[in-house]
């Protein structure tokens, strides 16, 4: 019996540009009705003109499959007029601490200066999406940033704040303290720990930011997701890099999970005996928190095994070479 999902959404997605965009966007379009697109391109998407051009490129890359790109602006100091002009074209602003991840050099270096722009977001009811890490010791970065989340949630109580790709038990606990907080959770953080990345031979394709944490943290994420926490949203953080950027000194951070996102999620939820909660995680929760009505799209998964290819173009996918129990109908020839 097939599994039908109503308008699934990927609430944190990197689609890159040019040839890479054209390679990876169809994988997301095949599985999702839409996705929240990150703005950290080589030249950040920090103007309405750049945003419109990028949206057009995404739509063209997905054609003929319908896919709604929910666009974000790269956080900087914006005027009220700029935000009013952009409000109908965006789902939120994405804040990066300066230099914390790929192409985030133009991010925030002084959090004492963001208050005016954040106050405008609260006034105009524009969500704030945050990569929540400091520049401290890598395993402590998310823990150290929790104080900033608390400050934002308390100072701007009507602002909807999304803690992006959380990885720790402490972040899950903070979510329950403030109703204006939600969080995205990735597929790979539900599956791996730091031991998978660096416990034996280094696995560059599992290196990401935030880095995978401890078994305790992974168990806390899984428990909250599989129990159906209403403010946990699926966000793949699928982040493709060509082989020469992964197998090199200075390995780029990012896991390319788009090709396996829904099939592997179905397998995880089935193994946890809560397949009925997958719809909430991949759509209902996001629609409620973001107050969006996604375009109608029914996505079908079949309980038929297929083997994940070793590579798509220049990019190695998450779970390459592994056999999955659930598949998309158009994946049958790969089984």
C-alpha cells in the first residue's frame, strides 16, 4: 500500500546557483510542494531584485515540475520601507553569525546592533530564521547560542523565531519554554552522531554545520520528532558540494540529502512505529507556524526497495550505495 503525503515541505534548503542549481533542484521538486530557500549565495540574496532573479532561476530549474520556493533575505540592517516592499515576496529573514558557515562572511558580527531590524520584523510579522551557533569550541557552539535565542524570544515576544537545524537536547528543551520558537530538524541529525563523522576514518560527506553531536542529543531529537512535537519542522539543510570541495583540505560543510529525504524519513518513522506522524513533521507543523497554505500536491511513496546511487553528477548523496525500503515511483529503475 502506498504512502500518500499532502503537500510536503522542506523548510530549510540550499539550492546553490547555475549548474549546481539545475542539478539539485529537481530532486526537491520531485518530493516536495515547496521549500524554504537559503540566501547565502556567493553574493548574498539581500535585496528584492536579487531575490526575484533567484526565484525565477529556481522555478526554471524545477520546470516542468511545480515547486514553490519560499524565499528568504539575508539578514542585514533593513529599513522599514525595504521590508514593506519585500514582505509579500519572502517567508522570512535568515540570520547568520558572520563566518559561521558556507558563504556567511557578510553575516552578523555585532548582535548589539540587530535590535532595530528585529523590532521591524516583529512589527511587520516577518519570521526570523537563525543559524544558532557562536564561534566558540565546535561542540559548544549551539549551547552558547541558546542565550541569544532566549533574549530574542523574551525581548520580541510576538516575533516568530525559527531555530534552524537544531542538534542538541538543550535546544529541544528551550523550544518548550517559548511559544514563539519553532525549530527545523534535518534527516541526517536524526541518524548520525559525531562518531559517524570522525570516530574512524574521517567521513567528509557527513561533515556539516552544526556538526553532529552525541548519542544523547540524537536520541532527544528523535524522541521529540517521533512523538509529534508541534513546533518541530522538517528542514533537510540539504547542501550540495562538488567532489573537489568535499575531498580536499578544508572540506566544505554540507550533507546532500535531497534525493533521499522523504524515502528515508518514511523508513525512520516506520521503524519508530509512528508513520502517521510523518505528515505533521513534513507539512502540518510548518503550515501552522508560518501561517502558509502550500500549493496542493500529493506525493506518493511506495514500499519498494531502491539503492541510492553513488553520485549524482559531481555530488555524492547522503546514504550513497545504501538500499532504502521506501521509494518514489520514478526511482523504481534504480532498485
